[in-house]
């Protein structure tokens, strides 16, 4: 079994190299810009919902759980009607992300119990930390490359140590972005669960940034960068274990923050422009315009009558009339699934799919 060193044993001075400092400066600056740009969207739920679904899709793809935007958005609108296993798993990831965000907001902590709750939401079961031996990590050829701790008590001890490292800032003097990289590697090396370790670990990345005040809402998701640089991600994880190559791992994660923040800002700017365009034209053309309507249309790439009923407090007949009139005016396209209609926000759908193709 591979030995896991306490993170506090690593000399923080190792991360003061010129290469790391340059990357850290660039990533920190870009993250601060993203924090400001995110505030340009008055209703943060729009970003959390839209970008959260993108993250869920990308993070799940790393684990070879693949779904399309159409499948994901349909599953989100009609979970009771559809039975797409991949889309259901992706939606569970998004729910886990939102749960984690709520826990950090309410406690300012990331605890072992929080991590257990997040993973339970990701996987849809309450198996908890591994109790049975036999878990190993293999490469593409089926060869064992890493054996995580096998003993349940050791897993619990290591997770308690990680909890202290995350929440007690006096334990380790390093920039929060460097700590994020260390925390992510340690969690993936402990590999505490039978399944869902990668997805849970990637949720912890953004929750750490929120906890540290680097973001107000969870809008920076590294999964898109990782899925496009997957081979390097797994190689660097293993190089830390085999070669103590912490510096290279930290540089990779800082690059991920920098690149992802830049792409996310472009997506937020596009959402903001589309939202303003819809707001101006709907306000000019329809007496039923109000801000809650705009918020609803941009919180759900695929809207349904029930969304407007609930979020605007209107009758089903009124909600249907609003959506049909907006469809006739070209803001939405109307589709049918079973006996139900759904309405695609064409501008938002285009932004999210283009962002996915060109990121």
C-alpha cells in the first residue's frame, strides 16, 4: 500500500519558485476578475444553475459518464418522465454541488460530514467511507498504478487530518490556490469512497475557493480544463506519488484556474448580453414583462409551464400564455415530450453549447 504523507510535512517554501509565483499571480488576478464579472449578473442563481449544469456535464465526462446538452436539460426539466441513467447521474452531481455550496455558506467550513453528504448526493447512496479492501487504481492497460489506503480506520484518520488542513489556516502558510491543489491531490490519493471520488474531489475545489472568499458563488469549474487535459491530469497525480513532483502538479492546477476563469468570464459576458437583450425587447413588447420572468427564463435552458407557475406565482393558463407568446416572438422554441411542452431559451442554449465546443 502506498504511504500518504501529511500535507503539513511538505515545505511551503517549495511553492515559491519563479515559475509557480508567475502562475500564481496570473491565476489570482484572473480569479479576482471573474469574481467581479460574476457580480454583473444580478441574480446569481442564473449562473449557479447554468454553469453548474455545465460543470456537472464535464466532471461526469471525466468518469466516462457522457450525456448531451439536450439530454441533460430535458432530465433537469422532467426528471419524473425520463430515465436516462447518464443524465440522471449528471443531475445528481449538480445537486451535490448546490448542497455543498449551501453547507459552506451556512457554516464557512468544509467538514468530513459535509464531504460524506456531497458524495451521497453524487452517488445516490449512503455507503460512506470504504470498509472493504480491494480498491486499486489502474491505467488504461489495466495495470495497477496506485493502491490507496485499505483500512477503514486509516481512511477516517486521514480524512480527519484533511478536514483540519482545510479549515485551520494556522496549520499551513500557503496561498489558498496552492492549498486547493494540495487538498485535491490528497483527497484523490485517500480515495475514501467506493465510487464518486473524482467528482466529489472536483466539487471540493470550487467549494474551497468560496470558503476562502475568492469567489462569492461557485462559478469556477476546472472539469472542462481537466477533461481536455486528462492524460496530463492523471500522469501528474501519479508523478506526485512516484516522484514527489508537487511543483509540477501545482503549476498544472494554477494553469487550470487561469484558463478556466478566462473562459468562464467570456461565458458570463455572453449570458449577460443575452439577458439584457431579452429584457429590453420583452419589456418593450409585452405588458406581462417583469424581472422574475427574465430570471426564470435564464435559470432554465429548457423552461416548462411549472417553472413559471412556481417562480412567478401565476396560474397554469397564464404561464402557458406567456410562454407561447414569447415563442411566437422568437425568444423561445416550443417542443413536446410525452404529453408535456417545454420551451428552449435559444440564446442561452446557444451560449452554453458554443462554450462547450470552443472552451
